C-alpha cells in the first residue's frame, strides 16, 4: 500500500503572495482613479469659468435692446449673477451662475467662482476658480475685458 499520495492545491505562501499582489494593484488603481476624478472636476470648473467669462463679455458688448449692457460691466458678484440670469442670449444655466460669489474659492469652497471687477471705472472682470489637481492645489484666474 502506497502511503505517499500527491496532494493538489496551493500552499499558504503562494496564496499570500497572490493576495499581496492584488492588494498592491488595487492601491495603485485607487490612487490613479482619485487623480482622474480631480482632473475631471478641474476641467468642469475651468469650462464653467470660461463660459462665465464668455457670457460676461457677450453681455457687456451686446446693446441694451438685446438685453446687454452696451459696455457696462457688472459692479459686483450679485449684480453679475442677476445680469447673467436675465441675459438669455448667453444661455448660462443657473447651476453655474448660482456659484458666482465675491468669496475666493478655497479647499473648503471648491465650487465657488469669485467675481472681481477690474479698472476704475470698471472695464473688465476676472473669475477665479479652484484647481485641486495642481501641486499644490490653488486658485486660477480667468480675465475678461481690460484693466485686469
């Protein structure tokens, strides 16, 4: 009678090596996915800021018969929000205009768009948004008009 039979299967060491390799791959993919999400949010914020600038430029260059201001820039963030909401030619959604404030964006208020006027009298404006994927994360400013 043969007492030595071959057992089939994996050893504990082999299983631990496979688990460690899977854990390392999972950690790498989670870090990469987080970076992709940050870049996606940054791209959306940059696009929104560019759209705000384009809408403000259109509003100030359009004549008053079409709902524009004929060259007058909004004096503050609240005026800019109400002007852009009323100016239908820009077609800027309220989900974007509701985020325009006079408060600077920060790590805790990433989705704010700060409106600041430029020049005396006001001849332009700047929109500042938060870019979290830069190292270090920091605000970015987009300018429109002159005097900025």
